[in-house]
């Protein structure tokens, strides 16, 4: 029996065990006495004796006598037993067993039993949840099994087949004691009788797949007795053969094809069709986006020359609002650098520099070179709060509220002036909707497929492939589709592109060209345009263009730093500081398997037969 198959039953037993543990928390009303005290502190099965009576009609009656020791370390009220009702064979087919519980007793008396029949297991919860058990107790479980025997086929006869066994004989290949018990079984035995004395028998024990043989004896009444020490874990598996003469009918195993195997076969046959559908769902939006790219763009940006000043004299945050339609922490970081370059404030690193994640000191000079715009006044006021200096780095609710208001104001201004086209994403919307519909198709299709019977797997894959293809096609189509621009927004973006070319030049010749065209010194050019480089994501290139700048040269522009080496990281560290100041702190807040072959053909092993299972306690 495979691990994956048994796991589901183990999980089911575990769920019952959890319920048992919850009940443990309540003090038991009484305790069931025992004639013999527990032998150890931990729970165990002292002995597990199985009596299997094979009937002439090929049915089998099994009686399990389990002597259970609950130990003394925890309170227990009973045991759990899982009896398999099917095996998954090596060829993928399913062998079904008709299992019926006949009786269950505890120490020879009737006992409370909760029986649950699952897809592949009958689960028994034996014991009164209100009565604890102490010391050794004997549980006896009797049940019948139909469909467990086989007729030995000629192909199963090998040189390893015991003498006396031939094709046409009757075989029982059974796990009399399963390997899914969470505590040790000190001794296991199985006594098997049939309509006639057995022709031969083999016994295996240990973990699944073990070929270690255990003791086989001839007992009273022509019984075949198997025994093994199972304290190390594992199953006790027997293979017993009889002549067919003593049976009134031949075995007819109930073997059915696994529905999933048929569905997988059907799926394989439909893969070409599924691929065509999925590829069509993927290609349609992408092809549409490519063909409509030019028309969706609206006004196309013309080629622009290098521009030696910001677009329309806008400040860095206004440039970001015009390009992105919003202003984030990068835009406000660039604004602080811009205010420093214009002489309104000073920015000073503290305790190891901004790259070390330290705080940022901001001071008011009162000697700015120009007049602040209204929104700039509001920003500075929210930071300084009437003082001449302030420190940023911890959450500031006033600054948070102010930047939220300013973002809305600057975004609205960019839209009202036409710099940012609010309908620029209109061509994208159909692709976004398509991606959402694709995701919905995957989810809804999954649930629909559950009701389609034999076509469940194929339909599930169809819905999944088509839905995911629509999601991917929509995302790619959206990425291909440009924002639609108006005449005003296209002109503005052209100016930004020209200015970007200036900031993205990284040679000494270009720097000299800057000075000649603009009429400023290198340090003035650096400090004046650094805020725009930051807002456009070009700060590293811009800093590398000025390798000779010293800290002293930056102080007239309000930038106080002890090292120029880390200038390229200013925006990242300052942006992190700004985020910290405007972000509120968080509040801490299994089925069974069988090889399906003959145990006499050399393929016998522990755990390889039918039956078995396991259990636990509660």
C-alpha cells in the first residue's frame, strides 16, 4: 500500500484524534478499571491477534483482539481503527472490498462505537468519550470481508513459488496487521483457517515493501499461524494458498477501472484541441493590441532634441504628476532636494548617513531665491510645524494628511491643464476586463467541472488553460497598448523626453556642454537638476556625470553630507525616510494500495496485500 494512498486515511484518523484530544480537556466523570496496570508511561499495543476464517463461499470473517495499554502520561478514552475498503492496484485499477462490521466489544462487554464510512476506509471510534481507561484493556473487533481472495494465474507461477502451489489454486494475500499505528505493537499474530488445510503460506513483516519473512506454524484445526515482533513498526502480511476443491465457488474480485485513469486518457486525446483553444485565447488579444497600437496611441510623440530646462518650468513633483498622474514619496523627496537647491531649506544627514537608514534633519533658512508655491508652503509647514528645524524618520500624521491632500491637488492640476490625459488608459480597459474574465473562468470552470462526471478532468483543464491564456493575453495586450495622448499631453511628454536626454548624458564633454548652454557652474548644474534626475529615476547616471563634486561644494545648495561617494543613494535613503514619516506603524497584532499480483510469485512483501490499515487513540 503506497504512502500517498495511506496518508489520506491517516489524516482522517488524525482528525478524529484531534476531536478526542479536545474531549480530554474535560475532567472524566469516571475511569474504567483494569485487571492489569499499565506497563509503561506511553501508550502501546501489548498484543494484536488476528483470527481470519476463510469461508467456502470465499468470504472471510476477521476477528481482531487488541490488548491496548494507554500508558500513564496522558488520559485516553478509547482507540481508533481504520479498515480499508479498497486498494489501488499497480495497473491503476481499483479493487473494492465489501466490509461489514459485525461486533465490537471492550473487555468482553458492549462498548460505544462511532462508525464512519469514508471513500476508502471504515473508521471506528471505540470508547466512551466521558470515561477514561486506565491499565490494560482488550478490544475485540469482528468484521466480514468479501472479494479478498484470488485465483492464482499461470503467469504468477515462478521459480520462487512454494512447492504445492499451482495455477488455479486459491490465494489470500492480506495485511492482517497494518502499519498505520502511531504507537508500537509489541507482538502480532494471525491465525488463518480455510475450508481445507492450506497448501503453503508465507509471512512478511516490517515497513512497507519489506521482504523480511516471519514465522509460519501449523496450529490447531489446520490453522496457519503467522507471528512477528512489530515493536519496530510495520505490518504483518500473509500469503496463504488452498486447493479449489473445498470452495463452493471461485473468487470473483471486484476490480473496477479508476475513473481518473479514464479521464486522464480522455484528456490526453483532447490535448490538441485544448491547445488550439488556449492558443487562440492567448493570441487574439495580443494580435488585436498589435494591430491597434497606432490608433490607440492618439497623438504620437514626435522626436525631440535635448532640452536644457525642465518642461514648462515645472517643479519635480509637478513633472511626476504630469507623467504618472500622481505624486509619491519619490516626488516629495525630489521636492525637498529642489527646495534645498533654491535656498529655502537645508538637508543634513545624521548618524552614519542616509544610506544607513538614519534620520534626516531639515532646517529653514528664510533666504530662498524665489517665492514658494502654495503647495510647497503647505509641505514645508507640515514638516517644520512652525519651528526652524525638524527631523524626519518616524511616523508623522500631520505630514501624512498633508501629502495626501497635496497629491490629490497636484494630480488634479496635471489633469486640468492637460499634461496628464485621464482617459489615456481607455484603450487598456478592454484588456484588463479580459484578464479579469479569464481569472473568473478559471475559478468558475473548476466548480462547474466538478459536476461533469467523466468529463470533469478534461473540462477543468479546458477552463484552466483558456482562462489563464485570456489572463496572459490581456496582460500582454495591456502592456503593448500605449497610453492615449492628446496634443497637450504629447507635447509635454516630448519636453520630458528631451530633458531626460540631458540628464541621461554621462560624459565629461556633455557636462561642459551643459555649462556653456545653461551658463552655470558644474556644482550649480548638479544641485539644480539633481531633483529632476531623482523624480525621473536617473540619479545614479546624473551623479556619475559629476565625479569631482565635493561635500563643500554642495553646502551652498543646502546639502550637508560628509561624503560624496554615497550621493547616488540619496534619493533611495531620503525616499525611505519619507515613507517612514508617512506610514503608520503596524499593530502587532488516503486511499490504500496493493500490488494486485500474487504473493506467491516472488513479489510478496510487507504491506503489499489487501486489508491492513491502522488506528490511534483518543
